[in-house]
C-alpha cells in the first residue's frame, strides 16, 4: 500500500521522468508488476494502468526500485517508520484495508478467541496441566513458531506422546484407570501410593531419580524429567 501511494503521487506529476522507489521489501515491489492472479491484484490493477501510461508517454521515462534493508538504518526510513507507528489515523474506508492487514487482523482475532476459550476448564479438560515459560508466565496456545509446547519437545515421537499423556492426564496410570477402568489395579508399582497419580509420578515416586524432578511448573523442566525417565507415562512401565 505504501508503494502504491508513493507511485500514484509521483505518476500524477507530469514533470516527473525518472522515478526511484526505495523499499525494504523487493518482494512487495514485485507485486506491483506481476500479472498472475493474486489477492493484491484488485489493489494494484489501477496502479498498473498508471505505470503503463507513464512508460508509454515518453521513452525516457523510467521507474527503478532500490532495496534498502531495515538493518541499514537509513534515517529517512526510520523517520517514516516512526511517523507511521505513531499515527492513529483511521482509514477513510475501513472495508478497503490491505489484504495483509485484514489477514493479520483475522489471525489475531482467532488467536485471541482461542486463548480466551482455553481459559475455560471444560474446553481444555479438567486435568490439563498448565505450564509456565522461562519468565514463570502461564503458556497460552498459539500456532506461531511451531506452537506453544512442541518446540520445547523436539522431534522425538515417543517423548511427544508421553508429554501429551502427562499434560492431558490421559495416561496409563492409576488415576486414569480409576475413572475409566475401575476393575484394574490403580496402585503405583513403587508401593508408596494406593492411587498412582500424575503428581505422585513426577514429585514422589521412588522409581525415578529425585534429582530429575522438576522444581516448578516450567515447561523445560518437565520435558527434561520425561527425557531423563523414559518409562514415565509410558505403556512399557509395568
């Protein structure tokens, strides 16, 4: 949109012969001249007509695109960026926001709805175990950067499966059997608990080395516990 506005202004001046567009995104600049179908086509089509008229008017006319990355810290770019971020001007036609802006707003709204719904115990499950990040803040669900929990687990399928069982409470442990398979034994093999609960396994069970137990609800600490104790929340654990 910024490139479109700048070019439209320059093309409307009959005295201009050589136009230079300085941008930090050549990918966005290419959208101006691409002919294939894209979500941007309705936005750039009128500009394409202006560009054609400008170039056909005089053989000496030209338009150049120069790439200036953000890390170059060009003062003019920083000034424009600052003004744009501080501006609170509402668009004259809100329904005609750019495609990227509309898509981002829709994604942000969905994530907000998802996180709000996630707070409800009925939606995430009564036994869902909430974890904290390195700043001791409760982790909220998101799809960006691989999601909220999976990046800390890595690419180990068995570890991911055991982590999911521990998090949801749907695991081959006494606490789960007590609810769904009451005729099966619910005690812990260590002999210290009549009902083998998730908390008992992580914090008390003598089958696991005490030094590996998580000291808080930090996600990484729980993942390390599972990594150091491959039988925890596993179907192979007797």
